[in-house]
């Protein structure tokens, strides 16, 4: 599978993978394994979302919301 550039929508203030901020449609990621996205809300709270790509279909557990 290799590097893919995901597109996502969020109302959070930051989306990060392993501590590195991600930009929708710009930041490439290695999707050979599941990837955990951490969304940070304006109040500083965080929520993690796991993304897994199987073939040409991506599965994300939940919406990337920052609240």
C-alpha cells in the first residue's frame, strides 16, 4: 500500500499522527498498518481515531471531531 495522502474534515484545532500535525490532502502517511489520528479540540481535550486501509477502501472509526 505504502504512502497515501488522506483527505479529512475536522472541527478540531489539530490532527496529528505520532505527534506530527497532519494537513488534509497534503500530508502523506504510511498505511501499510493501521494509523492512529489524534484530534485535539479547542479546550485541549483529545480523541484518537484508528484508520485502516484495505485494498482501495479506508475505514475510520468515527468522525474526526474535536469535541
